[in-house]
């Protein structure tokens, strides 16, 4: 039964495996947080999935800002031992739950091994209650991001047309492939002018990867550059709700649909990465 939870949905019992998705890039500022927040919300709002968003960017936690949510508690408080993981779950107005990042506050506190282990156990259990867990990762070839991507079922790599983004995304894929032995990567190309440009960039990326690495790349889709995204951020409303008919929101909905299909695909729990390992990495990163 490990990894599979029963869920009653009126009609009776159905079971699911939690799909864990780590959103990584390499280069900063390419849209990881925008994608994490909006894909999570679209999966819940548009596809009726039970979703947890985990802000894994403990240095620059900002996923809550995009949703206009002021977290009452953050991961750092776990170090006191008085707060349990379940107390950290924020129910947002966007039909998803969230564990907010600690925004540097953790520098004031250091968790001991016992607290970290307790946090990891509780987080592992908590994740099992959701069909989809999306992790917004820190930028850069940061070890933390690599650990998250290594332990998640899906490593969602965000790529843009900028040459630096291309190179940094390649370095991330290479490191995960050679050092961490990850074989499969899911690519989203963000900030493109057209769907065709997205496909072109993906094809270029794939040709470089296939020349040097033994890795499988899957194309999850492209998200067009759209001023609605910036406008939504200014209003602290996720773009998929602020402007659902905008080109970016429609693209995000298509990508979310593909992730939901991954989540619904029957998988053998024995073939999935160990959720406990991911929980331990997240607890270690958040409570460093
Ligand atoms: N499709 C898009 N169209 C227009 N603007 C976008 C799009 N995607 C992201 N942006 C803008 O790019 C900026 C960076 O986005 P975001 O914060 O999501 O990146 P990030 O990868 O999470 O950054 P960091 O590495 O600092 O965590 C934001 O101002 C956002 O509005
Ligand atoms: Mg971010």
C-alpha cells in the first residue's frame, strides 16, 4: 500500500500514486515560480485534482506572493518542535494547498537531526494525501535544486530562448544525468513568441542532449510571452485565474493537462522514486 492512497470521491474508492514534480531551470528568472504556481492551480481548478505546492526556494520564497497569500507559518518554525508539518499547510483561495518557503528566516534557527527527521516523516505522509505535488525549486546549479529534481518523479526543466538559459538548462540536465543518473526529463519552453518557436527550441535542445548524453527528453509544451503574466503578478492573482483566456493561461492549461495525465497513468509504486527520500531532501533544504 506504500505510495498508494485510497480516496473516496462520492462514487467510491479509487487509488492514486502521488505525482511529484520538481520545477528546475539552471538560470534564474526563467519562470519557474510562475509555472509552478499556475500549473498547480490549473491542475486543481481546471482538472479537479488535489494539489500541494511546496515552495522549495528557501532563499527567495515568493510563490505565495504570486497568489496573494500571506503565510501564517513557514517551514522554519518546525525547528521549534512545537509546530507539526500539517500546521504549515496553507489552504489558499485557489483550490490548492501550499507549504510556504522560509524566506531566509531559517538562518536564525538551525534544526537538529531529530527535527529534520520528524519533518521529513510528516512531509512524506502529507504528500501522500495529494495527487500532485509541485515543488518550486531554487535557481542555479544549486545542489538543493538538483537533489529535489533527482528525488521527484518528474523533473520539469524550464527553458527559454536566451542562450544563457539554454546553456544553464543543459548543465542542469547533464549534472542530473551523469551524477544523479536521472534518465528522463520533461521540458517546458517559456516566454516564446509562438508554439512553433517552442517546438524549435525544444528540438535544438534535444539535438544537443542526444549528442552528449543518454537521456530521454519529453516535450510538455511551450508558454507564450504574454503581458497578462506581469499584470497578474502585479495584482497578486495567478494568471490562469486573472486572465484565463490569455495566450499564456491557455498554454499553461495545456501543460497542466499533460501533467494531470501523467498523474492518472497507472504506475507500479515499486517503480516510483521513494517519496520519503524526496521528503527528506525537502526537509533538509528548508531547515538547513
Ligand atoms: N510567459 C511569460 N510571459 C511574460 N512574462 C513572464 C512569463 N514567464 C515569466 N515571466 C516573468 O519573468 C519574471 C521571472 O519569473 P519567475 O519569478 O517565475 O522566474 P523564476 O525562474 O522563478 O525566478 P527565480 O530563479 O528568481 O526563482 C517575472 O517577472 C514574470 O512575470
Ligand atoms: Mg522563483
